[in-house]
C-alpha cells in the first residue's frame, strides 16, 4: 500500500526523466507501468501522461512551499501575506490611514516546517493560498486565490479510534502467538 494518496503535495527528492529534485507537485492518481512495473504518480501540474516515481518523492512540508505574495490563514482566522520570510498585513489603526503591520515574532523562523507557531497555537497556519496575479492585490484578502495547502487535523474521536485500533492489533498479535504456542504444546 502506498504512503501517498491523490491530492497530496509532494516534493521530488531526486531528478527524474522530466523533473528536477526539489519540485513540488500535487498527486492525481497512482500509476504502474505494465512493462517495467515502475510505480509512480500522475501529477495535476503536468500533461496527464507524465508521472513522478514513487521512490523519488516525499510529502512536502508546507513551509518550503511559501513564496512571496502567498497568503496564510491562521488558526485565529487572521490573514497574512508572506513577503521575504515575514508575515505581513495592511491594517487600520482607527484612523483613515493604513499601515504595514508584521506578525510578532517577525520572521517565519518561529514556525516549524509544518507551520506550527512556537509561541502559541492561535498563529498556527491552517491554510496557504496562492499569490494573486498582481502585486497590488497582495493585501486585498476579499480577492480569492486558490488554496494550495490546508491543515487536516483529526478529531478527538478519530484519535481515540486510532488508539483503540492499535490496541486491538496488539491483542490480535498476542492471541495469534498464544494460539501457536498452544498448538505446539508449549503452554
């Protein structure tokens, strides 16, 4: 079973036939070459007949995806624009003037590669949006741009279910071992 699924953002780890190491793609569907048995994935960004090799990709961390002009939405609902390693926004200060505000701490080094904020979860990045086509729209947040990454978090029930499944698998392994020992007369 593949560790990837359709819709995953991946980064290439080495050069392939038509792609270089470090390129980011969105997986569309799994592909197995009938002749060579090579396993790969078709990608949304390229011609439908081109694929990346499964052994030459890894899941992409969202932080390296950030490029100037991209917008991020934080857990607290605030929107920020990424510029040269800093999250900034144009805000109003109760007057008729707007000013450029930066999120404290100033640079993106305060976020992990998964865009979790070191100083508090309210500034965890929950979604990344593509940069607008024109620079003059970088801070016009009502102008929608496509989402390029979204944090998927598991509910308490999903986490509990995973724990229960792990315990069930462990019990099943113990039962199989015990059955084998009984069948062999060791117990």
